[in-house]
């Protein structure tokens, strides 16, 4: 059974293939990772499947062809992403940040604003509560983001995606800037989302995080998939090590050694 599938997905900027015939499959309730060196085309891939850049090839979600749909329509179908730049509303509370995301704009919004009528329905409130529960941020719901740790701010970004009730959450380098302890906590909370029926697709440079939380991993280099498999298969793949030479090959080795020591897959 397949939730997300791309076939021959290609993104071209001038004469450069940022993504070159990329085939990726995400099954329901799985945690899939996409790794690769800087400039490999990882974020471009997410931009393509969410409709922010033009592409060729096939993109389906739950069997539906997404290619004719605009970004907001793909979001409504259940394909929701986070961005590397959080861009939280610093003067709003965590709860209000989620409420903004939970209420899609409508033509009639100005009427509610003029008469100071709340657009927050019990269903929206329940969605916000659920999202905060999933990332364990209920205790800071009245706090503004500026007063949170960097790790908590990252979780607020995820919660904003969850409040839209997605089928698949796309995380674009969510652990960037986190220390090892924050990354561990973040990974544990993201992994717990699978128990709610969600699937997670994550781009990340933290090899320890990727190898410890993902069920399946794809490796992208120069726009092409050069390797794929379980964490155990990917961590020892010579093509993966070669792709990281000069950037973070030592990190790949260290993450692999750590996982072997811990006895993880």
C-alpha cells in the first residue's frame, strides 16, 4: 500500500537538473528520510511535490494525481510541510500561531473582522489541542515563541503543520540548530506521530537522528537517488560514504558506530 509516490520526478533550472528522475515511495504510517550533501536537491524535491516549483514526472498521494493541483490544494489533500525558516509570529502565543494555521483564509473573513466575531470553532480548537498534545507543548500554549528554547520553537513549527490534519508531514531539516539532546527529544516525538496514523518524510543533515528514527532512507546526490534502504543498509553503503566525503563523512561513520553500539537497526 502506497501513500506518496513519485515516478521520474524531474526539476530543471536552465540546463541544470536539480532533481533527475527521482522515484520515491512512502507507505502509510512509516518514517522515511531523504539525505544527501548540501546542494543535492533535497529541498527542491519537497518544493516540487508540494507544488512550489514546476516539475515533470508523476506525483500521487493516496492514488490521486497531485500535478494539476496548486500548493494550497495539495495541503488540503493532506500533504503538509514545514520550512527550514520557522517564521513564527513572535508577538502571538503558541496557541495563536496554531490558530492562524488552522483557519484557511476565506473571502468572508473581513466580515468577521469588522464585527469582531471569532472564527474559532470547537473543531478548530480541538485540532489545536491535539497538535499541542502530539508535540508535548500544552504547558507553553500561552507563551510567545521568543520565550521558548530553539527546540521548542522547532516543535511549534511541526505543530502548525499537524493542526491542518495531514496524512503526510514533510519536515525540511527540522533539527537544524538543535544540540544532541534536543535532537534526541525531537526525534522521539516525531517518531511517536506514527502511532496516530500519520506518515513522516524528513530531510535532515543530522545523521544520528536520521539513522535512528527512519524506517527507510533515500540518498540523493547531484539530483539523483544513489542509494536507498533501511538504516542498516544505508549506513554502510560505500556510495553514501563517498557522497559525504569532504563534507560530513566522519559524521556518517560516527552515527553508524553509535547505532551499532546501541544495537539499533
